[in-house]
């Protein structure tokens, strides 16, 4: 077996899409004009990650072969974008934004809460393989900071207690409701809307 990672992550020797994943891959490739299939590299890496749980060297080579690309072209994409995990992660990957807006709103406390609740540090996975805790750059939800990204969902407007509740729910096998944890609608001001507070034609 070979190793693609500096931490000597054991790599699987082979990878292949399941029938379901292949159908998704073909649909993604079909979106691009003939001769431009290489543009599907990111969607196919995402499909591989959803199937495998991470993106192994074998999966990268498979995607390269499928798109008739030199493997290095796929490696370049997979290693550049932080959304692609180059080593196994837990079933629940908690990615805590610690960029400036989130930091100003208490993301350091959220990180420490996650560490205590999970018993692991940043970049580590719990012994049962359920949780991985990571620190990430801007998630683009600054107005609803601080934010944790889990799976396909954002958990926003966090504080220590709401972060604990999310982790406890996941430990019970429940999926907590994503979005604002304070009940804020979208990105409305914390104190409520200050404009367009009435229905058009109604009373102010």
C-alpha cells in the first residue's frame, strides 16, 4: 500500500464508483460540452468523497482515468480545496470557522466547547470514529457568526450551550435543526427587522 499523506494515512489499493455514484458522475459530466469533461473534476471528487467518506489516492486516480486526465491534475484540485478530506474523518465532521468575524463573535469558545465535549483536539477524531473536529477558514456566513459546518449544513449564531446541545444530539444519533440556533430568520438583525416591517398596503 502507498501513502499520499505526510501523516502516513493508509491508502486503499483500489476505488470504484457504485452504480448510484456512477449515475451521478455521468450526469455531472454530461453538463459540460464535448471535450470539456475535465471541468467535472470537482463534482466527481465530491461524489467520491460522499461515497468513501474522504478522498483517497485511489479515488483521485479513478477520477483522473474517468475524465482522461493526468492524475496530477486531479491531485492539484483535491489538495487545493479544503472541502476535500485527504484522510479519513468521522461520521460527523465538525468544522468550526475561526476567521475574524466568527472570532469576534466567540468562535474560540465554540472550539474549546467542542474539544471538551468530544475529548479531542483540532484535527483529531474520537476513538469511536464518530466525530472529527477541524478548524476552517471563512465559511461565508459571517453575519450569522459563529458557525459550525457539519455535513451539508451550517449551524449558526452559536454560543456555548447551543454548541453543546448540537453535539449531544449527534451523540444520540439525532440530526439537530440547522441554521440559526437563536431562531433568527435568515440574516435579519439580531434585534429584529428595522425596515420593511409591514406588509405592502397594510398598516405600518
